[in-house]
């Protein structure tokens, strides 16, 4: 499965940009995006900005990311745990 995250371009030097992803700054290659500008929102995957997006779409997507981050991690039980429960009287 591949995931991309919305990011805001905060610095731009040629094809390289510094992007802000939920308060974290990363470097991203913007050569795949038409006419990137400071303040643009882009989807970043594997260090590449792959698509521009509106500020509204970015906000909605970031809200979903925040909701997912609030969900506790699902940890599947080990098979040995299930066997131990079956052995209990």
C-alpha cells in the first residue's frame, strides 16, 4: 500500500522544496508538479510532490490523518496467546 500526505511548500529552490507536513519539515522534489509556488499544497509520496491540491482538500485530508492518529494501534494477538486461553479450564 502506498500513502501520500498533504504538505505545504514553505521554501523553494529550483526543483527542491522544503515542505511542511503537520508541523514537520521535509525536503521534497517538486519536478513532477506544474509550476510549484510558495504556499502551494501538494501530495508528497516517497520524497516527491506528485500532485497539487487545494488548501481545502489539504485541510480535509489532514483532519482525516489526525483522526487516524488518534486511533489506538491494533496489535493482533499472537497464536500462542490464543492457545493459552483455550487451555484454561
